C-alpha cells in the first residue's frame, strides 16, 4: 500500500456490503497562471499555484479478474483513451501486475472545465490501484508515471496547495490553504485546452518572463496580493471568444469576491470570498443560469514537503 509522502491522502472508504473501497478525486483551481514560454516539442513552460478544493469526484475500486471501467457521465468515454485506463495500463506494465480490476467513476466535476478533473481521476486511479493490487510501490514510482499521463497529475498525487512550474509537473508543496470560501460558476460549454494554447501563443512576449506568483502567495494577505499581481494568461483569448465568461468574473467581483479568475484554460470561473455569507449570496445570483457550487480550499498535512 502507498504510505510515505502520500500519507492517508485520499482516505479510503470501504464499500458497503461488498469488497472494495472508494477514494475521493478532488478538483483544483489555479491561483494565477502564466505562460513563460514554449518548447520545441510543443509543450509550454508555465507558472501557477494549484489549490485543491472540496469539490470532488468519487472513484470506486473492486477486485475483478479482468479490467472494467464505468462512469456516471454519459459524455465521457470509458475506453482505452480514458486517462484512468491509461494510468491503470501504465501501472500494470511497470509493476508486471495483471491489468484487472473494476473502477467506477462517479463524476461531479465538469469535463473540460479547467478544474483538473481528468488529471485528478488518473492520479487517484494510480493510488487506488496500487492499494487494490496490494503493490508495495514507492511514491517515487507513481511520481514517475503521473506526468506521463498529464502535467496536472503530479499535483493530484498529494493535493493541497502547491507552486508549479515546468509543464505544471515541477512542484513545490506549500503549507495550508488560501482563506475563504470558493464559488464555482460552470457554463454549459467547455474550452479545449488545445484551442486555448493555440490562441494564447499570439500574445506571448519574446524573451524570458520572470516568476512572480510564488512571492504573492507568501504575502500576509495573499488574496489581496493575488488580486493585484496575479493573472491568467488564457483570459484575453478565452474572454474574447466567450465574452460571458468575462461577465461572470466581473459579476463575482461585483458580488464581493476578493479574488476572481478563470481556472486553467476554462471554462469554469471562480471567486474566492472571505465571507461565507457573501459567497452564498453570490452563488444564489448565478443559479438558474449556470451550474454553481460553493466549496472550500483544502489544506493537507504532510510528513515533509518535497519539491521536485
């Protein structure tokens, strides 16, 4: 079973009346996202701060003599191209374990919403299958597999709060969580990450950009510092294509948000409120037009805080 740096994250919940267990697969928001440059291989160097939030999918693991993946989301395929299946296959190949087990995904986070749901599912699948298969796997093994599946997967092996560079897979784990209550506003459409990167490149400046987000999160009032100094470089292109997302961000500020932004490449927009009462009021304003959720930032205790 996985222990060490991963501790009890995420905690396993026994299934009622049958063998197996369930793990929560959390979502995240980006507290700023800057594109520092592009690589020859088509990937980009970024700077961001990942913050885990209490919104989460649920992954159920059961022993089975062959592989089976099912999901509650009709529009999400459960074939070989699903990131959960890809993670399972890679883990089975590396550990020489039979590619088997039943995994059921209860989907709550939006697909293509910028909240990292797919990457989280893949990372938690690695943790869950290591437990289901009784692997004596070191955390370093899963840390090696995760970025091969997706850049955000590395973060979801531990969750909490982290400063990320590289493709988003070079992580410095930070203590605690940002203060406040988070309102998530989810439109009916999604934004393709591929589309967003293709269009944001137009505004990339030549030369190396400096890294600033890490200094903002360490301020005595991080929400105010992030509001003044943090940007999401995807916003200009995404807002130009979908102006209603910019209107949502402005409405969140009008409702009293201390910080509001596009998460990842969108289409989800979030607002962070110091006051729970204001957050609930803002959520009421958007309900009926958009799927709107109220959640909280999540902190994780760690035995140590490795950086990679």
